[in-house]
C-alpha cells in the first residue's frame, strides 16, 4: 500500500503510479483526505483494518509499504476504504458463497499484521477462495461478476447476516469452469 499527494500526478510525462515487481498488480486506487481506514482481505480468508495515517506519504514512483502479512500461497483480493464504523462487510467466495457481517466485528489493528479471519473457507462445502469484499453503508443491490462474463444481480438484504468467522450460504450459481472475480455496486 502507499499514499501519495494528488499533486504528484499533475505531470502527464508518465502514467506510472506505483512500482510493482514480479507477479504483483495494482488492485485499486482511492482518492482520500487521509483520515479514513483501509480494509484489506486475502484469498485465504484473512483481513486487516488499519488507519491510513499509518501509511507514510511517498513519491509517485515508490513501491509502497506492507499492508498485511501474507502466507506464501495467499494474495490480497480486495481493498476497501472505511469512512464510518457503521455498516456491513459483504464477503463472497469464488464459488458463490456469501455473507454479510457487522463492520464493528473488525477491530482496527496496526498495519502489516497477519490480520483476522473474515470468512471460514471450507473445502468440504466447496466454498473456494475468497473472491470479493465490499463495505456497504445501506442495503442495496450488487452485481456479482464471473470470469467468463456472467453477471448476477443480488439483493444484499437476501444475503445472510452472520458472524465474522462463519461460512455463509450459496448465493450465486457458478458453473464448474467459472469463478467469481469481483462485486460491483
């Protein structure tokens, strides 16, 4: 993760926003006033919430800082900005298992820690890895996108409200050779 003054991007000489190495990719970008919290979630069902003030201001071409400590076979799949302690965390696995949980269950920690469990992933049930997370302030519709182009509209209120460490229920039908890639509001 990194934080940079917006003025750093006034020049159009280059489009580079962050230096990434190896197989790393830029996941998302937020415009912020510097007073929010960052929420990161990983494919293996871990998450961390920390104040964005813990991220040092850096130049445009820097590589950033560690946001969450990852296991060797894990990766960050979602990043959200939190501006209020009220709301819900919508969690969806790659095979369509979903749940909502109360945002207050996710306590603020220090940056770069291991984090806490966000969803119980279960091979016997076939949940697959965690695919997407959204912080929602109001119940509404979301659009669940699959890798082969399928999009399913889901009423958030129909997704079960469960504790942070629960598995959820199957909500979206996913074909055997497909998987969920993201959720749009």
